[in-house]
């Protein structure tokens, strides 16, 4: 499956091929390529829309991601 990441600060976007969908894998991609200041990120995901949000430790939206199969 392909994950499309978007980080709002700086307009950073990229795609990643993943074989398993879990929070640790998503966080690793975000921390490596997202140029984020906060490592205490939270992910939310909706299985119906295959979309999710990325928030920082202050519960502020810093990006989003979507899954395509």
C-alpha cells in the first residue's frame, strides 16, 4: 500500500510504500522525512475514508496522510 504524507509547515509532501500499516511505521516515516519539531506526535485514522491526521503534543494539526491500496 502507498501512504501519501503532507506536512503543513513548509508544504512537505511525499509518498511511501509500506507493507504493513501501523503507527510505529507511520511515525518513523514522519520523523525521518517530515522535518517536524516535535517527536511526540499523535496519529488519528479513519478506516472509512483511508485518511488520517497528524497532531503535535499541543494537539495542533501539523499534517495529514492518506492510504491507497
